C-alpha cells in the first residue's frame, strides 16, 4: 500500500473509533532529542543493559547507576514534546469530546506525553522524575527545571541509596498500570503502536492482545518490528511526521 493510502486508512479507522488505545516507546521522543535504547546512537551503545537496567547492576554499582539516571534527569530540562506527542494528545481530545475512551500506555519515563497535554497516560516503566529510598521508602520528586547539578546518592532520612521509580529487567511493572493497559488493549476498536521496537514484555504483549482481540491495528515506526506483519496498517516513518499527517486526514470535529 502506498504511504498516502496507509495514512488515509489510519485516519478513517480513528474517525470512526469509539475506543482507542496506544502504546508508545522511545522512538516517539527521539525527535525531542531523547536518545532511544537499541540501535545506532542508542543509549545502550555506551552503557551495558545489565549494568544500568537491572537490580543486579544497581546492587553491584549503585553510585554509577544513580549518576547515569541523574544525567538523564538533568537533560530533561531542555527537552520539549514534539508533533508526535502533540498529535496523540489531539487524538485523545477528539475521542473524549465525542464520548469515546482513550488510553495511552507508554514505556517512556520522560513524562513528555503529559507535557503535550495527554491525560489518560499509563506509565508502564515508571518515571524519571520520581525516586525513592531503597531503605525507608522516602520519596523524592525532581522538578525538571531545578535538578541539582550533582547526583543525590543517599536518602536524607536514613542514608541508604535512593533509586529512580523505573522498572528494570526482572522487576514487575506496577500491577494496576499494566492491568489498565491490558484492559484498554483488549477492549479498544483501534490500537496504535508508535515508536517502539516492541521487543520488551509485557509492554509488547499489548500489541498481541489488541491483534487477538480483533482491534484494528496501526503501527508507526522507523524500522520494522516483530508485529509489522500482524498489524492492519504498518507505516514506516517518523512519528513526529506521520501522526500529524494522519490527523490532517481526519475531518474536523
Ligand atoms: C522511531 C523514531 C522516530 C526511532 N519515529 N520511530 C516474554 C518473553 C520473553 C522475555 C520476557 C517475557 N516477559 C518478560 C520477559 C523478560 C523481560 C523482557 O521483555 N525481555 C526481552 C528483552 C526479551 N521483561 C522484563 O523483565 C519486565 N519485567 C517482567 O516481566 O517482570 C516479571 C515479574 C513479575 C513478578 C515479579 C517480578 C518480575 C520489565 C521490563 C522493563 C524494561 N525496562 C526498560 C528500562 C526502563 C528505565 C529506563 O528508561 O532506563 O525500559 S528497558 C528499555 O526498553 C526501556 C524501554 O521502555 C524498553 C522498550 O524500548 P523501546 O521504547 O521500544 O525503545 P527501543 O530503543 O528499543 O526502540 C525504539 C524504536 O523507535 C525503534 O524501533 C526505532 O526504529 C524507532 N524510532 N526514532 C518513529 N522518530
Ligand atoms: Zn531512607
């Protein structure tokens, strides 16, 4: 199918949809300047996954992991949502305005969907801004515009190490969040997977749930994913370019 036809087809699906569910990943924030994980230029070219994204890596070298995430928190000050985030917020506004339901499950921890105006956001892998103490559970929240220059390593209350509220490999996703996302994928009539390699579970399983529940499915991604051949419309391109083009093909509401 030609690109134009795929975009029209995605727009038609969304125009008649009552319930829409979306899964996003690092690709949607790439055009905001946030690096993705896998592939050339990805964050895991210079940091090993097992060192920075597992509880074992954290136990082995907590200060290194804290410093690595602190650097990512610091960078968020200069990061703004892009037209891909904005398009998803606009789709939510339109669906909700006509009495429909919308849920956006994101694997990203950068909060950019909130900054773009999305409301029903399910943060599957947590948030970069929220941290907690591994000893007493004391909570710390960073204001992205006011992050200390140097990392805070220890809890101000008990002195144990703090860590970001993010989900590492081998850790469970927040149960209420993944359940709500699975319900949305199961019950939607249109499902969009945007900017994710769709290889990390259980998040990637949401695409499987949507496909097997009979939703009409759309993928927008630069590279093919394991689901490119299972979705109804697979669009190869940048989310910041394709998603606004889809909206442009939807009638004003
Ligand atoms: C663009 C673009 C542009 C670029 N426009 N596109 C079933 C089968 C096999 C294994 C498992 C399974 N179930 C569970 C597992 C194990 C494991 C897993 O999935 N392993 C696989 C890798 C094989 N999963 C887990 O361990 C999960 N936990 C779990 O299952 O717990 C069970 C449990 C239950 C009860 C008690 C205890 C345990 C947890 C997974 C956590 C993942 N965490 C990370 C780090 C988060 C913090 C951080 O940000 O640092 O999450 S890993 C990393 O990958 C991060 C991401 O959210 C996640 C997904 O990556 P994403 O977003 O897709 O990014 P990329 O870089 O991979 O892809 C970007 C894409 O965008 C590319 O395709 C580009 O082409 C594209 N792109 N620019 C459009 N402009
Ligand atoms: Zn503490």
